[in-house]
């Protein structure tokens, strides 16, 4: 048997750093503009333009990014789209949610969405659009922060206490609209209310002119994995309309959770925290 060739530790470290840079570059496109230039990427990640250009060249060669010769900016490419499409098809959360979403859409007539928790936030992974002429739609795959919007607050409210506290103290609570709650104490009070009710409401806090109701979805181990929501124009999704939707949204989210193997209802320790 031939002896194993050991990689030098420095080589392993450089490989890890390269992989991290590639991931960081790609993640910029999930919660930022559709296209970015070398300078913008370098500033955002604190890297030199030379390093960024080398990383972009590698991603271009493999079809993960494409470049515009006129603007000299980069955007997501077909290889990444293929990976994303496959990830959606194979998502157990999406699979469990789709039939429930269709029924909820039939009851409400508004746009129904499913969000998944992702590192640093959450992302919409599916929607069934309202058939009404004026409706709300969402951007699938884009990462949103956890402090604004009903789906985000559902996920944040039911994170383990330490993670929730870290998010409130370590993440900038940026205003996405004039109604976004950016005060940590006020947001903490809102989250306690969400935990007590098992549902969150939003009135233009993530997207101006939109209203929504959302409930958390739990995996088989009781950890929050996403949120189910109904959203529409604010003039239709007023307070009374949202109140009428709450039992439907809560029941639908509970059904999805059961489809993922959870026993139903909020985790016991969460209920105790909210009492």
C-alpha cells in the first residue's frame, strides 16, 4: 500500500480561504443588486480588486456568473440557476408546503408564500400568486433580514434564545421602509407577542404598501425552519382582514410542520418562554 500524501497545512488553509471567498461573493447577489462590479464587491468584502477579479474569473469559467461587457458588471449565471432550481425541486419544505399553499390560496385569494431560513436571514422559495388584478409578488431566492416583515419575525421569534439575542445585538436593524422597527427593545417586545400568539403581522414594514400575516414552520426536531404567509396590498390587508386570516394561516403552517415530522403546535419550551 502506498503511503498517503499529506497536504501541507498552509495549502489546506488557503483552500478554505478560497472557498470562503467564493461563497461570500455569491452570497452578495442573494441580498443585493442584480449586478455588481469588481469595485463594489471588493468594498463589500474588504478584499483587493486583484483577489476579487481572480475569484470572478473562476466563477465565470464555470458559468456561475456572467459579465456584461458594456457595464463591466457581473450577475448570476446559468450554472447557479440550475443548482438553485434543483435545490428547490428537492426541498422537503417546499414539497410539504405546496399542497397546503394551494388550499390556502383558494381560501384567501391572496398571494401565498413559503420562506426558508438561510444563513443570515431567510429567503422565499415558492409563491402562489393572487389572481386579482392588483396583487403582491415576491422575489424568490433573495435573502431578507429577520427583523422586518411577518415571515422574518416568525423565524426570528422562534429561534433559540441565544441565537435570537445574538441577532438583536450583532445585526444592524436597518430600515427597509419608514415603518420598519429598528429599535431593539421595541422589536423584542414584538417578538414576544409573536411567540405568544404563534403568528406575526406586518403592515408595510418590509415592503411599502404591503400587508401580510405569517406563521412559523417547525422541522421534526422542533427547530424553526421557515414561515408560511399570506400577503397582499395594504388597502386589502388591513387590520380586520389580517385578523380574519390568522386562524387559516396558523392552521396551514401547523399542517406543513406536521408534514415535516413535527408533532404540531409550537415547541414546548417556546410556549413556556411566552407565558
